[in-house]
C-alpha cells in the first residue's frame, strides 16, 4: 500500500469515527478545523491586508486635510477593520473626531504632512498683535472664505480682549453656527458647535437687544436640527 492510499484510508477512517461520535464532539472537531483554517487564511492574507490598510490610512489623511471628517473617520475605520492591531489607524480616527471639534488639534498633523495651505490659515487665525475689532474683521473674512473652524479662533480672542464688544460675540456665534451646519462630522461635535453659537448670540443680544442681525441669527440657530 503506497503512502497516498494509506493517508486516504486513515483520513476516511477518522471521518467515519467523527461521524459516529456524539454531536458535541463533532461540533468541537469541526469548530477546531474552522478556526485552524481561519488562522491560516489570516496569516496568508496578512501582507495584503496590511497594504490595503495603508491605502485606507493614506486616503483618510487626504480627507482629513480637506476637512472631510466623516470620510476620514470611515477610511481609518476600514483600516482598523482590515488590521485591528494597526495603532496608526486608531489614533488617526481619534484625531479626526478631535480635529473636527478643535482645529488646533490638527496642528501637528498639518506640520507632519507639510500642509502649507492649512498651516498658513492657522497662522493667520492665531495672530496676537491685532486689536479686538481687527480680530473680529479677520473672523468675518475667514467666514466669508468658508473657513469656519479657523474663524472661531480670532473671534474667541476678540471677546477675550473685550467681552463687551457686540460684534465679537456676533461673529463668534456666526462662525460656530456655520461650522455646525457645514462640517461633516460626528453629531455630538456639531451639537457642541450649535450650542456655542447660541451662547454667543445670547451674549451679543444682552449687549444690544435691538440689533436686528443678532435676532436673525438667533432665529436661524433655533431652526437648526442636528
């Protein structure tokens, strides 16, 4: 009897014994075979999964630079799914959520990626040598350019320098409101932007109860549903 025939006979004998065994024993054996096969498949596909995960991380970084936070989070989540042990995917996903709520959290990322445009915007929005009214004008300019997260920074500094300046609170509210209604990110982050907008509008209204633009923005904020 040659080796091939012998192996086949032993295999068939073992299969017959398994089929005659109790159900619990059969289940345990088949489960063990399945797990061994799954482990082998995981090991075999590891290089491919690693390459795909790297591609998703790269795509996530691209979306993060474009402030497409939802897409960035999704890409990082896919990378984690393919490679659960990938620490970069997990940390970047966390960064995407944090950065959507506070643009300053992304500063190191911008530097690492040499994102010139983002770094210039950040530098512009964090100037410290302007008067409170000039900071409000800067916030207004950034809002007009669609850079709502950056617009929050000079507006916050404006009201920190002069908390009785109506327009500082007004534009702080507008910047937060536009972030709440335009950013694509976690709902809790958007709700926080909306809450901050309402607070700022209320503060502006206390300083000037009859100023119509404040009333208009308060009404707009009340209509927003997240």
